C-alpha cells in the first residue's frame, strides 16, 4: 500500500450548523498568526475536512493561500496521479506490460490528482495559473513567482531525489505548511531518504502507461521505496515519528488555521533533522543485517 503523501482524500466539508463558515480573510489572518508571510515559498499539506467549512470550499482555501504569500510568493503541492491500474505493479515485472495495454494513459494536463493526496491538490491542479510536472508517479503542481524554478527539469527516475522539486524547495529556503494533515504526510522527508548514507535502501520499479508522442507507451520508473519505506520498519510510520520529535524541539511554528491544528516548518531544517534521525535509527539495523 502506498504511503499517502499528503492526507486522506476528502471531497466534502463537514457541516457546522451553529457556526458560520470561515471566510478566506479569516484564514489569511490565521496564516499570518502562524507565521506565513508574503514572498514565502510553501509546500502545502492540507485536509479540507479538518480545516472545516470555508466560504468557497477548496477555492476559498486556495484564495487565502494565494493572498497570504502574495504575488512574490509560491505555493507547491505534490499531486501524483489517479491510477486505477496500480495493482499491476504488484505482479511480476514480465507480466505488467500485457495487463497495462488497456489502461487509461497518464496525461499530465488531464489526469486527476491521486485521490489519496486529498481534494485540495486536485483543486490546485485545476486552478488557472498552476503549472504541473509531467510525471505519473511524482507529479507536482506549483503556482506563483518561483513555480517554474521549482518544477524545472524534474528527474524521471528517483523523482523525489536529486534535482527534484523537494531538493529545490530546500535550496530556495522554502517552508512546509501543514493544515490538519496526518503526521505521516510530510513529503519533503522523502528527500531525506535520499540524503541519508545507508547501504541497501529498498528500491522499487513501477510501470505506467503514459501519453506518448504518437501513441500511448509503457514506461518504467525506478526509485526508492516511497510506499513502505527504505528499510523494514515495524510499527508506526517513521515519517510520523520524525515529525513528532521535530515538533518537540520547538523549532516549528504551531497554531490553528480554520479549525485545523497547523504547523509551519523550515523545509531544509526538517530534512536535516530527518537525515540525522534516520542515521541514528536505521544504521544499527543495517549493521545487524550485515552480520
């Protein structure tokens, strides 16, 4: 089962009969109190259900985010892509192509976002002015002043690794804004998985049918295992453990946006923390396996 990269899907907002919906202006005020400033480059993880009722729904939330970062700011989300044929990649490699022959081909401009990342990602994908990367597994969407810079020349293999929008987010001093997201949904930590010096990281190969130049074609993608993790790890997802320990350091801004518990984190600092955590927890495991 793929590790969700943002939040569980939600297409409807909860009903609060005694409380009127928040306005986008209310959310901007909350974002300012959390520490979001004009000119920020933000990677967003959000649950509309947890944020609560907002005038305009997902559009109203995006209105607030656009206003909060202003014309000099940038918003980015990981989109992924809806894939009703993901089960094929559980089969032996030599069987996959035959099963994918009738699959709907991925089209970067038309294929909806992966439902597992939540409806806000799909709303951002459809919003005028958003640009997207052409990748069926690691598709990102971004809008604003540095969108093109973040999404330029993304790698096909290891799409969360060197040269990825995640690395560029850290290089540009970007921040991670979490609005009611689960603790195991902080995508930038996948960049930490590439940076940690660890032998025998688990890797996967996936096959997808995509729109080609003249006809659909089947291509494979090689990457670290971003479904089940780069090591065998019993118990709670280690992304959640890393985030909780990071928050305990007091280095993140925490508050409430709408109805959502929210956090604002420096992306590069979180990645550095994640690399150190993985070194401390995974290296002993690797040494034991080699004995």
